[in-house]
């Protein structure tokens, strides 16, 4: 979907080059960095093309807020992360400068950076962002929170899972759902249990008992819908913002009191290599990491700079996406073997 103009094109940048932007903000932080980027962005054409996995409604709101702040015409192409990554890769191979900025799952950004699709360097202030979700070509701006959630009509108060180990209890056989592709959640929980002193054999057994009889559902939105309808009673790893949004619409869903720790999957931004508007792209990231953080919180995400302020006294683990990506094939294969123990729920 394209919003607020078409964007794209193969023309050379009219304003500063990426290298000039990077040099101009070196050593600057906070408001100083934002002011310098705004000056440089003013030398460009007043537009920005962003490719994003954000939902249309939320993406529009975020684009509108930035546009109002800096008088920039923002166009957004939205699709799931893998579709966006494919488009970015194809355009890079063809030498087409369609996007200035990419907003995607950090695991996808890592692959794009490795393949040279993203520019090397971040002309923004990343102070205060967890180092495991900052790289030379991208930075986290928000997090999706993996949390155990349940249908309050199917699971009476006080009987919900209280520990991650509780999901292996036989009483949830046929009532528990796993998401089809959450290999990073799986890697994070394995790591947490290992740090607690559990052996590999104990961890394997817990996951196997969890998956036995589980319903396997593709997509977190569908996972939320089927939990809300009562087709499943407990979802092992849905996103808390989906649960919160559906609960506000009257769905019988909860994820609090939380099973701790919850796990945070980073969503980030990177500037596309050869971007026609590198200063405006950098300005958008700088805005997202400062003024935009409140907007992410309003939409029930966990802001990258405000993790501790989102839920008082809640133990949260930021997934080390770089470490997980380094062994991604291992985690995918292990998780695929695990979910085959359950029953795949066909999409309508």
C-alpha cells in the first residue's frame, strides 16, 4: 500500500550524500543531532519513501506525526517483513532507488545489511539503546513483547500459567497454541532455562511436552483471534500489544499477571544503501528514537528507549537478535521439528 505520494525513482540525490550526513552528525547527540539532520533534510526534496511491516493504520499515524513535525511528504509501502525484504533486494539488484528507509524485524534487517542492501553507518544518536539491538546498519526503535496469554472465559482467574514450565502441564493438552514461526522466542526461552541451570535434556523434555497436542497457528493476529474465540485456551507466545488491543475491543483476553520473564523482539530501522534522501531518512530514525517513542507506547509496543517504563517491576529479556541470527538455521530447524508434534490449524 502506498500512502501520501508515490516516492521511488532512480534520480541522484539533490541534497547531501549519505557520507556527508554521517560526517555532519558525528559526535552530536539528542537535540543537536536532530537539528543538524533537519538542516540537512531541508536541502532534499521534502519527501521520504519508507518500506515497512507496520500495519496500514499505525503506519499512517506515525508517518503523519513525522510529516507534521518536519513538513515532509511520507510515502509508505507496507507488507510483511519477508515481502518487504524481497522487494528491497530486487530493487537493489536492479539499481532502483525505491526506498530511503526500511522499518522491519531486526532479524530481517540483519540479512539485508549482510547483503549490502542497507547503508553502513547510522547518522543518529543511539545512546541508551540496548547494545544487542544496535548495529552499524540498523537500530531498534520498538519491541514486540512475547507473552503467555489466555482466554479468561476458558481459564478462570488464578488458574492461568504462572511459569513458563507450566505450559508443559498435561492439563493444557489440546488447549495450548504455538505460533508456527516463533523460532526466536524458542531460542530465547531455551537460553533463559539454560541460565537457570536446566540441562539440555530437561529443556528438550519441557518443550516436547508443551508441543504434544498443541495447536500450531501461523500469524500472531490469527493466534489472538482464535484465543479470543475460545478455540484455544492459552497462547504460548503471542505479542502483548495484540492481546491488549483486542482486550480493549472487549475480547476476553489477558496476559497479566505476566509469566516472567517476557521476551522482547526488536523491530528496527535502517537507511537503504544509495537512498536519495539519506538526511530525511536519518531524521525519521532520530525522531522515532525520541519524540516517536511515546507514540509506540500509545500503540501498546515497548519503546526501545523506554523499556523500563512500560510495565513496573516486570522482568523482561531483550532477545539478542544478532546471536540468534548467527545460528538462525539451527533455531528454525529445531523449532520446526518441535511444532510438528502439534496440529497445524489451517487458515481460512
